C-alpha cells in the first residue's frame, strides 16, 4: 500500500468513530522516519483507546504491519507506528500542551523560534 493510501485508510478509521481535529502532516521532506504524521484527538482516554483500536484493526485488515503501539498504559497520548505513517492519538490537554502541529510545521528560517 502506498503511504498516501495508508494515510487515507487511517483517516477513514479515525473518522468512523468520531476522531476530532484530524490533521495530516506531510513530513517526508523533514525526516526519513515517515512520509506522513497524522494527529487526532479523542474526547476521553476511553475514546483515545477506541480510536487507536480502530486504526490498528483497519491497518491489519488492509494488510499492513503495525510496527508498534506506545502509550496504551494511560491512553493520554498513543503513538501507532505504521512505518510510512505515524499516528498520534491524544487527549485534548496533551495535544494542546505538546502542540505537535507547530513543532512539525515550523521550518528553519521562520520568524518564530521554538521555545
């Protein structure tokens, strides 16, 4: 499956169970760890768990190998490693605090600097 198709599969899995504020970041030009980073929010730890379960099930059903899942202990921020696509599913407080969108879209030379 192409990285684009895998990204679409993940987004559909997140949308199916009402993932919030889903953002896809193309990061291939910034790092060689992945082509896409997808970030989504859940409304509670239980919702985050359900979103992660949906992504994992959809990936496996699509014939993709899930390389790892980290953060299931608390379900505040769970990372699903699908190789070309990294999926971050977070509670709203964790997402606001870590602000991954800003971190991964800030380019060297921008007028703002990282804290």
